[in-house]
């Protein structure tokens, strides 16, 4: 009796990779899930905001935990922190001086955020007022005088 064994290689790459107990995701998947461009991820890696990548099949892969770090970077950017400041904020240093630095930076940022909130609330009120004034369109609203047209 003759037995034939047929081996089939699965050549498709898995979208989630494991290595040393950690899940790794390709750059495209990180970019899609985080809603950022892959070029931004590469730039942030170059600036030291993201950990160095591994390469699998010539492609960058990051630990799945990178998604949290990307979310923190995006939140810090929306709050008005520069990339240099974000680099300092994301340090692994937990010494008292590093903690003090983080607290000082965040404390200095709060008044700036308060100013942005006040500006947005004023803009919201202007739009609400124009809605209620009865004009035909925003451009003809009498409540918005020429002096209000500040860039």
C-alpha cells in the first residue's frame, strides 16, 4: 500500500502576528485602526514617539499596544501640544523630576485650552444668533457686522 502525503503551505500572511507572546500588527492596520496615515506613523517613529518596529516580510509591524500610544499622541496634538512636548509627555521616566515636568507642562496648557473653549463657545453663539435672526442666509446676517469678520 502506497501512502501519498500532500503538504500545503499557507502563503497568505496573517494580519495579526505573534512573537514572544505579543501581538504585532502591520503598519497599514495600525494606520487604519488609528485613522492616521502610515507616513505619520513612520515620522513619529523617526522622532522617537513610537517604539522601533520589527520587520516581517520587509514590512513594519508594531506591537498592538502601539494603538494606545497613537491615541495618546493624537489626543495630545488636539490639545495643542507640540511633537517635542509630546515626546516629553510620553517618556517612560517616572522620577520625581519627570513627573514634575509633566505636571508643569499640563498646567501651562490648561489656560490655552480654556481660551480655545471660549473662542469656540463665542463662535457657536454667533451661529445660533444668526439662525434665530430671520435672515435669508449667513452672508446677509445683520448680526454679523464687518467688524466681526476677523480671520
